[in-house]
């Protein structure tokens, strides 16, 4: 079950977060999008920038939502796509 913070982010449709990119701190806007897996969909945060996987993992664990960037997709520790289906 997603956290209250995750549900607020889904409701808002996006979130602006500070991330380390190319050795500098930057604010990036992550948008909520739905990804189809068969007949189901799951929710994730998406940013169209290249981020280090460490930063993607940090954002996923802080927000409680899966995060996809140009470098790949990461789920929060201990969770998978099935945990975010139907939100």
C-alpha cells in the first residue's frame, strides 16, 4: 500500500524534487504517468533526463513510488509493479 505522501503526489500529478545531476544539485519536475502491463496499469514518476541510478533509487525510496528516468526504472526497496497497480 502506497504511503500518504505517494498518494498526494499521484493526486497532484507531479512533484518538484532536488536531485544531483552531473555533480550539481538541480530541481527537476517528475510527472506521474501510468504504464500498461498487460491489461493492468501501474503508476510511476517520470523525468526525461539522464540521472545516475543512485539518484533514481533515492527518489523512489523517498517518494514511495517507482521512478523512471532515461537511465532506467527503479521501484522502492521491497516493492514491485503489482504494488502500484490500480492506483
